[in-house]
C-alpha cells in the first residue's frame, strides 16, 4: 500500500501561508508517530481498505486545521501568584456566590489547566461559580522556569500547599480540593500535609495503584525502563510530544478513530467546537523538567510507592488512611484507558470512605 503524505503537513512550524491565515491551526502532534504505529501492524497494513481509512483520517486532520472555532471566553482573573503557579478565578460569578468555602481545581502538570475552563459552555470552573460556589483554578504555568517545580516534593510543599494555605486564609474557610489526573495525586499529598485546611477531596481520573495489568501506561513504562532512562539523560526537559507518545502507545488506533469521526461530523456546532477545543488542549501542553518527569515515572509507575505506602514527603507518609476524616469522592469516566477504574478503586479501598461517581 502506498500512501503519500505532504511533508508540509507534518511540519511543526507554521508556513508563511499559515501566518497569513490565522484560521489554520497546527497539525496534531506527533502525527508521524501515530501513522507509523498504525502501519506497524502488518495485518492492518495489508488490508486494501486501510488506504481509504488513512485518507479519511487525513481529511479529518485537514478539517481540524481549517476549522474556524477559536476560544472566545473572557480569561479568568489572576488572584494570586507564587513562582510560575497562579490561582485564577471567575471574579464576576464568585462575587455573587453564596457558599463561602472555596473550591480549588488542581489540573495535571502535563497539559494546560484550560481543560477545566475549556469553553464558555463547557467550563467546570465557571459552572461551579455560576451555581453559587466560589471556584478557583490553579494554573502551573511553565514548570521548567520554576526551580520549585523540578521535584515532586517541592511542587507539593512550595507550590500547592502554599496555594491551599493562601486560599484558606483569603476566604477564612477550609478548601475543597478537586484534583484531575496528576493533579489528584498532588492534591492527596497536600491533604496529608495540611489536613486542617482541607474541607473535602475529589479525584477525577486519578491513579493510585500503578502496577495493575489493566494499566497500559504502567505496562509501557515498566517495559521500557532502560530506554526511558537513556532518553532522560539526554535532555533537561521532556518535550510534551514525547509524553504524548507514551499515552498514544497505549491505544494506537485512538488517533485514527477520533479524526475519522471528526471527518464524518456533518454540522458545525457545539460538538465540533468541543472536539477542536479538546484537541487543541491535548496538543498545547508544556515541557516538563527532566527530574520531575523521572520522579513521576520512577516513584509512581515503576516503584508504585503510593499504593505500597512508601511515598513520603518530609517524613510524612502520603497515605489515604491518614485522611479518612476528610470526605473524599472519586470520579471515574468508565472508559478511561489512561487511568483504569481499578487504579482509582485502590485509593477508595485504602481510604475506606469514598463516594463514587462513574
């Protein structure tokens, strides 16, 4: 099977025509990696129909590049800053909020915080504020430019703990923590270090047991330790597209499914806008400091310290059982291939009193 791919499509830098036409967005990254994974399956490549499938996927990518949607929401207001980290707020709705205890949304450090403020019609932060709950979004900024974000311990102690303490003092209330993915793990750690400041803990797609056979990311990491170590010694930062490649390897056909589906979407509207907004978010992450990236891979995925009870910060064990007095809830999307439901359930089992939403 012969497939022709325009090299200009795969360039990461904008061409002159793209600069002149601001409706053309960059291709999803890493495009060639996704295509090569599809082609590596010999049985898949030998089927005559697959040339048409890849053409359909590429047509979806072209549609994505030219799709006119642009973010129109008014940016959230900056309330407080510490190094690169900021606390953002929807001040207009927060001023009218009746419930005084603040909610702090803590995103992953791998991708931008905008997933929790994606669109005017799909913003978790703004929705909570509109319901009368004072809501705040933590934004990590550029971790590689903040020395306190080059290790898990200092991310928790010098950044997240300080953010919770500021918000608690600012509101004179305890803080409801809502952590997403890696942000959930960091929120668990912060709760263990300052139980007196945390009103509740909600975990969205947050792993806890990293050595389950149903966890494709863990299997990939533990199966490629020598290669990962070698790669990490060659740089000071880990490019976001390298991290995306790890996630992509867990479901090689996901990329094709998404853009083939987008190619078939007939009407422009909220669903097509959402698709583009999510893909822009997924392609818009930041590079991570190499030491932080290695700690996450080693302490969590390889050594499984959270589940084993061996994760310590300042001699404090980060253990769910120590925060059983803090109401907790886990939210499991059900079809999440990055964070299996069993991994989240492990936190619930150790905590002993979690509510569940699937």
